[in-house]
C-alpha cells in the first residue's frame, strides 16, 4: 500500500512516528508521500527520507502558511528539490482562511513554476477556491504533473481535472464522512475517476480531534487499511488487485509514467 498524503513530521509523539516507519512494511505499507506545510518542516522531512527509503518528501508552503514568508523563501526550495526523489507540496489555495487570496495565489504560482522547472510532481490543497484554481491548472497542465489531495469537489470539476491529465486522492476523512458528504456522492466520484490516476491517503495525523485524542501506530494502520478496504469495495475490485493498482499509480505519479 501507499499512503499518498500525510504529515508524519507533525505526529506529536516521535515514538509513534518511529513505530509506524519501522513496522510499515510488515503491515504491507511501502510508501509514504510525506508533505511539508511550512519551511520549518523541510529539514526534518529530509532527515526522515534519508533514514527511511519508504518516505518520499514533498517540500512546499501550504496556503495557511503563505502569509508570513521572508524575502527569498523560494530559493530555499531548490536545494531540497535537487537532493533526492521528491515532490512539491502541500501547496494550494484556501478561501476558508483569512490570508488574502492574492497572496496565496502568488505563493502557489511561484511553487508551480519551481515544480515545472525541476520536473517534480505537485500535491495540491484546494478549499472553496475552484474558480481561482482551475485557470492555474489549465495553464500548467502540460508542464506539471499535479494531484488534488483529499478531493471533494464536484463531478464536473473532477471531469475537467481528468481531461487535463491530473490526479486526485481520496481520503479516509471523506470515506468516514468527516466532511458530511453523502457516501453515494463519494462512491460516484471514485467510480468516475480514471483508474490509473488516483490514490488514497489518510492526511495523518490530521484525522480529526474527535476521533483520536492520542494517536497510536495501531490507529494509523487501521486508518489506512480501512481506507483501502472502503475504496476497493466501492469499485468492486478484489483487495490485492486494488493494492497492486495503487502501487503502480503511486510510482506513475512520482516518476511521470502514467498514461494521459
Ligand atoms: Zn495535508
């Protein structure tokens, strides 16, 4: 299995982090797309990726962190991007936050440009900002391999993302209705997506305070296993075959070998 979007570096208990990474392969989990939120995360992600080949770092500035950047923040990126197999993320636009959308857009566009220059895949966060997001995606679609994480937009938007050659992930939170989306809508979306261009994620440890007060490695494994189980069931695919497909999809997103 692959967890295509999470933030292992933000686990409050570092022993839990170690336990997850050490026991992952025995639970059938081989790859983590581990996303930065802010510049402070980069160094630690880099260390994690040096210690564990299962960790693929995504370096990026989340829209929530785009309000207070120092001059020259973008140059810091390139050093990290050159070091290893990695992506750019988590970046994007979010209207639910108070940060000026024009500031968010400038930071987002700059990171799309950097990803294009370095040929890196991009992990995107979009909340209530599809009107601003779609023109940027249309503009970059030929130069950047992009993925909309924890997708919960409309069927029309999904259809355009697929036409542009984009990717999406579906999340545990969506399956467990933490966003109050009716499950029939979720099933419809997952059946609509191109079978070679979607992945699954937990967004761990951001799984909702009401669900887990203290996070354990076992809770994490249950979370990812349940996500796979629900998706395979929704698609009527046999679990092992489904896991194989996700493995191929993950590698294709990372290395750019997908059929568009
Ligand atoms: Zn995230």
